[in-house]
C-alpha cells in the first residue's frame, strides 16, 4: 500500500507544512519508502519531482522543500510497492494528456485483477496496477468524449469508470487536471478545508506546528486530502467506502457519499457497517 | 528560434560538461532566454526539469548541475519564443506515451502553418507550433501501429511524418524513446561521437575544458547532438537540410543524408547548393 496527499486551493499555496509531515511516513514514522513523487500544477503546466529513494531522505524531496513552490493543485504519493519493482517509471503520480490538459493521478491500494487494455491506445510504461488503471480511465474518458465536456459530465464519467475499476481491488485515488481535484475512497482517505477564521495546526508526524493567521488572507480556501490525517488538532472528514468527491477553488463542489464499512487489519474490506 | 541539445550513449553518462556550455546560450553568450527544459531517461522512466526562467540563471538548472545525473539518453532545450507565451506548459521537451514508452521531443524552428489536429486524440496542452507538431507525430505513429513495431519500421514512419511536417516550416528536432535518438535537420544541427582514443575538449561558450581520459572507459561511446557546436577543437558533423539520423548505444545506426542548402540570415532556407 502507499499514502496519498492532495491539495486544492483558490489561491496559490505552499504545501511544505503538510509535505514535511507526510514525507516522514516514508521511512521515519511509517514504512512507505519505495520511492515518491509530487506534481505541482503551474497554469496548464506541471512540475513533477520523483525519486526511487525514500521521500524522507531523498535529495529531490529536499529540493521541493527548498523552492517553496506555490500551486493551486498538488498531488503527492509515497510508495510501498505491492506490484512492480522500485524504479522511476513505477513512481506515482502518473501523468497523461487528456483533452489538451495534463491529468495527474496517484493511487493507494491493490488491484488483484488488472483491467483489460488489449485494444487500448493508452498503455502503461511501468508495471504497476495503478498505472494500468489510470490508462484504462484515460481510454474510457477519451472514447466517451473526443473533446473536453462539462465538469458535471467529467464528474459522472470518472465516477462510472471508478466504479468499474473498484471491482478489481482496493482503489483509493486522487486525480487532478489542474482545475479541479477528484478523490475516490475504497478504504482510507481523509480531507479538511481550511478557511477563515484560521487557527494553528500541529503535525501528527513530528513537533511541527503553524499558525495559518501568519500566512493566509481572509478569502483563502485550502483543501488538503490525505490517506491519514496530517494534523492532530483539526477536524478531518473520513471518507467512507465508495465515497467520491470533487473539489474546486478549495471547496467541495460535488459529492457521492460512500457507505461505512469495516476495514480489516490487512487493509481489505470487511462487512458493511451500514447496509 | 531555440537551441537543442541531445545525448545518446552506450553507458550512463553525465551531461554536465555539455549542459554547462549550452545553458550559457540562454542569456549570456546568446539570447535563448524564454525558459528551458531537460529530460533524463532512467530506465523507462524520465526525470524532467523545466523552468520558465532563463536556463543560465535558473535555480532548477543549478539543481541539474548539482546532482550529476547519469543517463543513456538526454534531451535539453533552451527557448527563444516564436509562438506561444513564456510559461511552463510551453517549455520543451514535450513528452507523450507511445506504445507503452515515454517519448520525448524538442524542436527548433517555426511552423508557419499548423498541422490539422481536428480529428486527433492527441492534443497540445500549450500553444506552441512545436507541441502541435509532436501531437500530430504521436497520432500518426499510434494510428499506423497499435503496438510497437521494429526499429526500422519506426525509423521509416518517423521519417515519413517528418517529411510531411517539414513542409509547414522549419523543423529541426531531437526525439527519443529512451532506447534510440532521432535527429532531423531543416537548417542547423550538428553532432559528434566521442569514443576511444579520448582527448580533451574546450568549450565554445566559456573557458571550460575536460580531458575525457579522466572519465571514460575504453568501450564508451557518447554521441552529442547540438544546434551549434559546443566545443571548438573537436570535429562536429554538420547535418544538411532534410538530414535524418538515428543513434543507438552512442553510434549512428541509420541515416538519410540531406542536401546542402543556403540558410538566410533570418534562419529560413534559401537556394539549394546541390540540386
């Protein structure tokens, strides 16, 4: 399994406070040490940093910290390999062009059956189940719409293909085209939205803390999505199994609520808590 | 216009000696200051560094120098914008997945007519003629072959689509899938292959020099491709108009020789010197 981190905002925001806690889970506070990647949208362009070294000690991750890049949409991933060797082509997030936009995708979970890509143009470069799923999604979207449809149509189409792929295994993911961010939960995914009045936040993974009043302007809205909460004093919303959310300009704009379900110790699904 | 730099080798090689001369052309010894990008293949994966700042002074370019990444295939580009604003999505090299491989493309020139992409799935993300041409090439290759054909078939297909795109304007480019490197010349492109016996090289753009005997092993073969020669004491082969070359493991493996043609002061083509 792996861990996911996403950020969607209405003003370019520095993710370093969250990322510095998150990266400790790659070898210090947890064991997701098989490479990492982080993608920052900048206009329609994307800056990607990735390494097959553990994120907690990678010089490339130090470089990310150093530059304090501000972005409206960021997706990061620390890997604990289930399928595919530890190498650069197997590090998330994956990126493909869809409808003249960069689409960025990161996955946490394990698909026990791979989707059928035999007649697909989109093909995985590495050997992960995650990239195979993203290729299937890319092909699905491009076949349904030759040119970019409305955001509501995108929401519905991504939900439909996510339902299909969820049948193949555990499928938590974060996806962005630089304008919106979609999150889908099979087992573990949490989010929170920071807006005025701002307060302090204390990190889970070390003693780091921040007072957002020192940085934020009154109208700022910043949503953070993470496999497990990154701060200990804020209210994180836990997504349920099958939950599917779209964020834009830092706020939730559409949602399909999931169902509460037992998660077994190995991270797989048990019985539904609400039928 | 812009300038191109490519490297294809039979052993992972550090491009810093060449890159440090090349990047001075982005603001110091020449005026290609509208952003830069450099892509390093690492297995099937690619590490890309890009910035909309001049390469000569970009902190991202300093980062490239610092890490001394070794690679078999590298493509770099310094931009002097002709079409498209100066921003991240318009910086070369461009990258697309073709047949389950990363394909990386950088262009120097100006297409006065854009290729027709109206029924293409591959669409440009930015607004350059270069990315439009690469999308057209991607679509051409994927339509002709659903799965990866032989290298000879790839050579022939890329040549055919390059001939078509060359009719639209000046079309110097370097292209790689991480296994081979293809170079096409409309106006300016030079290359050399370094192999034993190795000697010294003195850079054109500053006082930098290197003795390759201090770094290379007897069997090493390294080809460097550049818009203009990067060293003053080595023999660079000047490609002619329409010249098309494939390099693999540091050596030329296939070639279509171009024709000598006058280049006017504005970089466009004049009369053929050899009919």
